[in-house]
C-alpha cells in the first residue's frame, strides 16, 4: 500500500487518479496533509528512505523521519510555506538511509514541495518529489577536498623550494655551480613527488626512495640495497630524500661513483619506531673527511628527526643515518 488518494485530485473538472499516475514512477513522491502527516508515498519514495508504507501511514513526518532541531526547523518551514500555497525547493538535503545491518548511508536529495488543492474539500496538501543527487554532491565534495589538499601541498612544496634557494644562494660563490646544484635538487623533489603521486600520497617504500635517488647518479652494478620493507610517510619521505640526494651527489662528485672501482652498499634496519640506514662507500682507498661543513651538511642538520654521522675508513666512507620516528611503516 502507498496511501489511498482515489479521485480526490481534480483540475478543470476532470477527475484524476493521482496514485495511479505516480505509483510506478522512479522518482520518489510523497504527500502530506495540512498537519504534515503522510497520506501517500509511492514505491520509489519508500525504497529511497528504507521504510514501508505501514511505517509511514498517517504519521507526522518528523516522527517517522526524525531530524535534528536545526535541520527540522528549515525543512518544516519549507513544508509550511508549501501548505500555504507557495512552491518551495530544498537542495542537497542529507538523509541517513538505514541499511540491512543497522548501519546507515547518507544520501542527498534535491526536493520540490508543491501545494496541491483538493477541489472537493478546498484543503491544500503538499506533494513532494525528490531527485537523488548524491553522486553530484560527493563529486563536488571530493573536488573541494582535492583542491584544498593540492593547495596545501603546493604551498608546502614552494616553501621548501624557497628555503633551498635561500640557503644555497648564501653558500654559493659560483653562479653556474649554484644553478646546476639547485636544478638537481628540484629534479630530486620532482622524483619524490612522482613516487608519492603514484602511491596516492600515502607515502613511499624506503627501497624505492633509495633506488630512485641512487640510480640517478650511479649505474645498477655500482650499488646494492638490503633491508626490510619500510613505508615512509609523505613528509618524512621528502626530508629523507633531501639527505639521500646530498649523499648521492657527494658520491658522484667525490665518492664511490666518481671512479671505476667504487661501490655503494646501503642497508637499513628498524629499532622500534626508529629507522637506521648504513650508507657504505668502498673502493676509494683511505679517506680522511674534512671537518668543514658544506651546504649539504648544513641542510641535513636543519631537518627534524634525522641525524647523520660520517666517518672515513681505510677503503672509503661510512655514513649512519638515524631517523627518529620513521619506523611507522610495516616491516616484512
């Protein structure tokens, strides 16, 4: 049952069976009496709200379909105006449709409330038809969220670029060297951004970050990587990649990638929530590291939760990278 309207609805003297017309519409339709009680609801309306006619018949609408006080006031005002003879419209009305397991799914409707007069009694009822616009609303919400996230990421990225530019400019005495080094750092940030984009900005595996940066400077046979699977979140991935870039750049200029006999081994391990990376360059002969601090060293010192310890060996360079709180991923 959907309510009995019979032939009480007339226009120009012609009897029209309203119920027969809208009963099988795919568009949800319902009718309220002057006291906002259900007198009709077609099958599409019942399906849309997850209730049968027996649960609606004769009931006050806000008893059958409860609303919060603020929302009820808005909807009730629209209904009262329609019952007074004014067509009204509500856009993107949220409604929690109950599910089979007791959960609820929020759907959004555009509804039109139309006054309808019974020519026999002179009483004005209100007919409502609704269009489900959930897909459009969700799409708009997703677009807005993505736009906000893009704005946030772009601002952060530009802040990092600006900081790199200022620091590098202060340290550089050679314009050509500054342009070359700064361009390489921008290329590095582009590689990290691409890797994060491929993973929906949920972070990136440490092995991929290492491989991307080291392969940019060294041949495949010149390095080996060994360690468990560790996922690095978005912000920490950017910071760590700055460190890896400085180490790989130095390896290309002065270290293991600068000669034919050089080799790089990178191993990592998790100690609780901390990540430790051992960067070992060999094939260089005995190395005595200078105590002077270049731009790369100063940049690394500025990064939060990352500490690098470097020492020369009889055959190269060893660097221990300690990353506090980087072990939040899933080792395997």
